C-alpha cells in the first residue's frame, strides 16, 4: 500500500489492527477513529471523494484503488464508475456450460451465470474505452502479471486492446483475446 504525505497515522492504525494491538469494544469490534472516517452518506458521495474526476483515468486509477471485503460491493462500485466514463458501454458475457451432459440439469446455465467467484471476472463484464482494468492472473511474466494495471484502448467482440499504465512496460499496448478458463 502506498500512502500519501500526512497519512502516517492511518498506516500505523492498520499495522496495529493487523497485529491485534487495537482495543476492542464489548462486542469485540474495532472502533475506527473519527478522523479516519469519510462522512459520505451514499455510494455516489464516496465515489466522488475517492475519484473526483474521470478526465484522466490512466493517472487516477494507477494511483488509487478501492478495497472492499465483498465482490458484490466492488461490482456495485465498478458499475457506478463505468457509467461516469464518456462513451458507450461494451458488454462481454461469459460462456458457461456443463461439459458432461449428465449434470446439466443439476447446474443450469442461469445458476452458473450467477456465480461470482474470486479470481474470475463476472458473467457480465462492462467496459468502455479508457476504463481501467487489472490483470487477474499471470499471462506473460514479467510483462503481464497478476495485478498489472491497464486502461482499455479498443474493444472488439473477441479482443480487448489495453495500454499498460505503470512499471517497466508502461505505455505498451497488449492484446487480450477471449480465452477459455
């Protein structure tokens, strides 16, 4: 985690939480100091605070990230953010099927589409040109590793072109064809 100037108290707080050195209340809960809380009332307010503008996504999203404990929360945040980017949304859908025909009644396609598994993209992936993406697996180390941050350059039916926006390969264009997992 990278911290900005003046965020040392927050880093110390996180270290103490990780080392179980923070006092807890009678319900065994940690109370976050008031000066570390965001006074946002809605998800929109929170996004406005974290990402005040979507004018330069390569810079904004290479320096910031949002950590949440549940996939459903980040799905909601991603959906809200993608609508703020200019342009038209392109939707990509996973192809889910049971390869062994004897089990297809036990695992209908609708059920498979509803699964949100860690490490896999959602069934319905919405992207726009310029939107940030993060690689979720090692494809071609050291260039394309888990966690590589990029921005979408082009969207095609079975191909996504993206520009790496950090590290030794910054500004390289990479192509991602549709693959079977």
